[in-house]
């Protein structure tokens, strides 16, 4: 029994001509390890070489790599703001966890009001530790789920989910 690795090729940012040069290249030969008429495999290293050579030919045969990227320039501003908002969410989640870890009375009160389905009081208790972020609070007989969320430039940028079991 023989197993062969067949790599996946994803769409290229280069033109279709460069891709066709790869397909029609004399470098794409069937693998010498398998001579079945039903399976024709190409050598991935040769395919890369053919694509690279085809892309060079399109640039006028220049052997120096092009400094132009086919991708737009990056702008890290939103990522920067999202990371800062995520840090804020982590600090606020830490405040809730610290309160639950340091006060059994607070945890018992939270579990009791949740058991009585007093959602307003559960929310009030969670917010009483000083959090200002938007947080979705869900609870059931087995535990508590908190999802801290934030927006940047009116876009949902980050979420932090915490699940705690109490039974």
C-alpha cells in the first residue's frame, strides 16, 4: 500500500499567466515513484520552481525580487486599539475573579440569587466589583458564564469569555 502527500495550492496573488506557466511547464512531471495511469502526481518542488520562474519571466526576466507587494500596506491601528481594549477586559475580568477567589460570602450570595433566578441582582453583584465594560452574564444550576465585550470605532473588536463551575 502506498500513500502520497498531495499538497493543496491556494489562489495566488499573481496573475493567471504565471499559474498557467506552472501547469504547462516542462518541470511538472509525474512522480517517478508511481507509474499508474490513474494517478498522476506532480513534484511540488518543481511546481514551485516553475511558478517562481514563470513569475520572473513576467517581470521581464529580472532575477532580483520585486519590492512591490501584491498586498495592500498594513495598518496596525485597529489591532493596537483592540489589544488595548482586550487588556482592559482582562483587568476587569481579573477583578471579578479576585473577588470570587477572596470572598466565599460574595460567591455564596451570587449563587443564592442566581438559584432564585434574580437576574438583576446577579448583574448588580458582578458590576459591584467595579467593572465598567459591557458583560453578558449567563448562569445555570452548574455554573456562571461571563462574556466581556468591547468596541473600537463602532466595531466589535474583542471578547473575553470566562466559564466557572459551582456544581
